């Protein structure tokens, strides 16, 4: 009986430690992703853009357009590319982003 209680006590300690540890991790995660009211999103560039995905601290697609405008290798793709957020085409530049959103820049392509 004592052995069983000891295991149960150790398990409770581990669970408590796990909850505290999880809380600390969640707190750090929130601080990292929600600083200054913005969110971290992943941006991938498809097709002939040929750039590696990046993570940006932005809250809407207008901020993404501003970022792309400053980069010579991306500037040409602003006006003629479609944008998808989490695999859904979005037409509004004011579209609100959430932490963890995946943005895809889809350049025009031709094919048959």
C-alpha cells in the first residue's frame, strides 16, 4: 500500500510540474507570437518566385505588401500574384491574420 501511494505521489508531482512547465511554455509562446499586437505567420513563395519560406511579424496582408514592396526580388510579384491564407484565396488586403497562419504567394502561371 505504501508503495502504491509513493507512486501516486510522484505521479501527482510530475503532473503538477507538467502543468507549470506547460504554462511557462504557453506564456513564452504567447509573448513571442503576440508582441506589439502583431502575429507570426509563415509566408511561402510558389512557382517561379523561387524563394525559401519566411516568418513575418504582421497582422494583415497590407503589411505583407509593404514588406514585399521593399524587397527587389519580390516587388515585381505584388500586383500580379494571388494570395492564399491557409489554402483559401483571399482578395482583401485588410484580411486579419492569426498566429500560425500560412500565407501562399501564387504567381500567375501558364500551362496546358
